[in-house]
C-alpha cells in the first residue's frame, strides 16, 4: 500500500528508534519477570494463574479476575505441565461492553519459560508506545524452545484463549490472530487448524505448508506482510501461502515492503492503519472447520 512505501523512506530514523525501544523493553521485561516470580501464585484446583499483587479480585466462572490493568502475568496448567504467558488489558477496559481479543505469537528469539521476554518485540512494544491504538485484550503466550513450532503449542494457545475469554468481557466474533517470524508461521498454522475461531489473521514474515493452509484459511480476512530483502525467511514463503489461499477462493491482502529485511514487524505494528484494519474484522458466520 502507498502509505507503507512512503513510511519506509524514513527507515534510517526508524531503525534507531526501534533499537532504542527494544533495549528499553528488554530492561522492562527483566523487571516484569522478577515481579512475576515474586507475586505469582496458583489457585486451588490446578488452575495456575498469576496477577498483580494487591489487586482486587472477583470471581467470574472458574477464573480469578483481577481489576488490575496493563500487562498481567499468567500461568496455566495442562496435563501436569505449566506455561507462563501474559495478558494485556487496556486501562479503559469496562466489563459492561464487549472487547476484541488479539492473540500475539512471538518469534524465535523470544522463546523461553521466563514469561516476559515475549514483550520485547512486535505487538507488545507497539502497545507500550501507542496504547490508544490497541483497545483490545491481548493474549501473549510464550513458546518454550526456539526449535519448537507454534503449531505444536496450539492446544496451549487455545487453552489460554478460552481462559481469558472467561475472565474478561470478550466479543466472540472479534478474536484475532497475529504473529511475527516463527509467530507468523504459527499464525498461518493455528489459523488453519482453528479457522472457525478467528475473525482475521495477520501473519508477519511467516512461512508454512500451502497444501495444508490454503483451503483452510481461504474464507478468513488476511493481511500478510513481508520484507522483500528478508534473508532469514524469504518473501517467497509468504507469497506462496497467499497464492494458495487465493487459488482456494480467498482474497488475502499482502504487503511486500521494498528494501526491508527480516524486521518488518516493528513498522507494521506501529501503523494506525494496520491496527484499525485488524480491530475492524469480524468472524465469518458459519465458517466450517475443514
């Protein structure tokens, strides 16, 4: 889109801002992780979650709900295993309305079990900079290993989604999935695995199997983004997935950013146009799972 190409004419300045911002968030993430470790607790019944110490809590369904806002530490248990994740709740959150939910999948470098490093890149950083653009509850899982794929974490991701849907007032028709790099691949894959759950997909510099993904995501609104100078994941990976969805009858939008390498996400998540598009999407009624 023209606005994207014009923005990238100032890439030198943008790169400096990104580097400084990432350094700041890494410091914040380390402090956040320490706070999580200090204040986390597991309610009875194996329903592992955590929240800010001292917050007022009420009961909704079987989920402990906190009145705290911002980036809240969470923990969940399945089959004797635990995963840490974060949920972002806007300061303006009001349970009398229905709020969109965004699920953000991080890239390879933010993998781990600390429960905080995934705040250092992509959508969480964009929210910190411009929270007014993101009036949504955001679920931020963490993939435990760099070698693992998000597709293998799909049951965990969906369990986190269901838990947070029960905890907050969420619009079931506006649950959105996005991610970068390995998380972009996860967006394509988990989007295809649970196509009936999502209002839209926004995979950034991702990859995947067109034969599996194409027909399953064809009816979903999709905005895919990739830099044409990406030496980590070639832009061809996104183009072949977009082509597969189009051949299956879909109409995904793709933005190829000229001269941009692997980090196409910092600019994308920083665009008001992108945030507005994502939050405007609604689930296609009656979409079957294939």
